[in-house]
C-alpha cells in the first residue's frame, strides 16, 4: 500500500510513522518548511515518547519520507489522509475547516489516479461529503472515494494507542474504498482489533460523541469532588468505589483542575454548536463546557485561599503546565487560565515543566522558568502541582518544605496523601475533593 499523509502534527506524524511500521510506504506532507526540514534531519518536532526511534527505523527501511510537495506524496498513493488541524473557529465555537478544505482543494488538483481521500482530522458531521464536493468541483474528472477515519489516540501514549486501539472506525460508502481501508488496517485486523464500518455521518459523530462523553465523565467527577470538599467525603475513595462498578469503569474518574488539551475543549464546543444549529441542543455538553470553566476558576480560588486571600508578592512554584504529562502540548491547558490569573494577582510565579517550556515561554509571560521542583520551591510560599509528570510524583516533600519560606501545597492532581504532606512539614495542604 502507498499512503500520503497530509499534516505532520500529533496525529498525522504518529499515524504516518505507525502506518510505515505496518509495512506500508508512507510519504508525509506538511506546509511548514521548518517541520519538514527537522523531520528529514531525523528529528521529531513534538514530544511524543518512542516516536523518534520508530520514525528512524522506518526511514532507514526506506518506507517513510517527508516532503513539502503534495503532488509528489500523492504519486501512486492508494489512500490520501487528511490529518490537519480543526481548531475552534474564532467567535462562534464551530470547528474551523479552513485547513481541511484547503487540503481537499490541493488533493483535487494532484489527483490523477483512483485514490481514497480519508479524513482523519476530527470534523463536524457532513464534512466528508463537503470534502467530496470540493474535490469534484475543482476536478470533475477525479476518480476517488472519501472515507471518514477519526483518530482516538492520546498524546503521550500515541504509539501504543495507534498500534493497539480499542477500535478503528471507518466510514465508507463504496466497496472499493472499504477494501482499501481494510488493506490499510489489515495488520491490526489480523491481531483482532475491532474495525467498525459505518456510513460517513456515523463515523464523524462517533468521534464527537466519544470525546464529549469523556469530557462529561471528567467534569462529573470534578463536580462530585467539589461537593466532597463540603461534606467531608474523599473523592479518591469515591472514585474507587464508583469505578469498580463495571458499568462505570475506573478510567477518567480522577478529579483534577478541569480538562484541557487540543481535543476536549474544541470538540465539546463544536458538538454543542452542531446541536444548536440542528435545533437539537446537547444540553449536557453545554453544561459540561460551562462547569469545566468554573472548575478551572475554582482552582485559582484554592490557591488564593492558601495565600490567605491575596497572592500579591507571594512566590508561587507551579509544577507542570502541559495539559497532561508526557506531552509538550499546551493547547487549552488549565495552566493557561490558572497561571496568568496568579501573575495578574501580583504573585511571583515560578514554573517547571519537563517538556512544556518551548511552547509555554510564549504563552505564559511574566513567569520565571526553573530547572526542577526543588529550585522552584526554594523560598516560595505555595507549591502548586498542576500536571502530574512522573518526576513530580515522588518528590522529597521534607526537602521541599525545608527550603520553602512558608510550606503550603495545592495538589491539584491529588498526587500526595494530605497526612504525608503535613508530616513532611507542609503547614497547609489542599487537594481536589478531599
Ligand atoms: P497539529 O496542529 O499538531 O498538526 C496539524 C499539521 O497540519 C500542522 O503541522 C500543519 O502545518 C499541517 N497542515 C495544515 N494544513 C496543511 C496543508 N494544507 N498541507 C499540509 N500540511 C498542512 O494538529 P493535531 O493535534 O495533529 O490534530 C489534527 C487533527 O486530529 C485535528 O482535527 C484533531 O482534532 C484531531 N485529533 C487530534 C488528537 C490529538 O491528541 N492531538 C487526537 C485525535 C484526533
């Protein structure tokens, strides 16, 4: 199989590398010349564990290459994947389809043989049909089918998720396209990972419904956590007791500072807009969006309470700013709400993150970047754990408390037991939901 992959971001690059590891011949295309130059140099422009080594192996095997030239990538390709961004459109919450439609136009002009045009980007229901119309309008003679193949990988565990997915969803309308998609995913098929074939609209909807459901689950547990704080229950025990029920499951039941990242915020908003546009509002998701914003703001109040009402001139050490561990992605991270609020309130904010600095330096003005948790905490009066990177999970709490001016901890991921923090010398400890 020969595959062209348009977009070498978190999804396109991981998918391209993994497809080449299946044995397919993959050419990845991007408009960003710096990215392509880096990739040709063997360097991965994002942080994703294991990706660089897997990429090198497949480049060396001659199955994987990178180009700026779409026509070159599409030469002889059986499937052309669109994996470009679909951010929130400014102003109205809809998904911005500019990049997807631009890619469709470009594909139309380069299409000189039959190929399946596969949308991997998360796109509103009806987009695959629009992609087909766009290609047909730009190149009436084009011989192609479209397929919807939403991606479910998680940043930080992307390779494993791609190679061992819970399911692959493929929306197709012709046997010819179905056969090519089956060949693309045959290596997974052989290992018994389920492939769900549907129509185009259902495939598009599965992605939004799945993401909105997960965002709802997180937000639900975060609201229960807030009530736990009022009534003396411990959310960790509550989550455990709930999650052992097979109908509920234990995943996505960890209370924290609110969801963020490149998918949940934009996908919930886009789904809510679609519901409104079709006079079928998804009221649960509308509430989730609102509640999640409140949860992030509640985290700021927790820190202000630890500062006895005012953060002015307090030194606050923030551990972790990426939206979750094992990624450098800062898109819609809770840190982007919480840290500027602290800076705005007059705090001296120090920040540590193993991979977030490159992005974070532009996004978080007015903070001081530190090398590690210990140097950040020295002389500080509040330690905030915002992202539970491994290196923040087994800190020497005594050492931290000893060097802090006024050892207080806001553990927004419930990493430490309150009793352990107090025993180590923290005079105040607040978590989430306990
Ligand atoms: P990204 O912003 O990291 O990458 C997009 C890439 O596409 C960029 O490198 C950009 O330069 C390139 N691009 C844009 N237009 C192009 C064009 N016409 N030709 C060539 N390259 C072009 O985005 P991402 O995080 O990989 O997300 C891509 C899509 O996948 C989105 O729809 C997203 O919702 C979805 N998705 C993302 C994740 C995730 O964890 N990031 C998971 C599942 C699904």
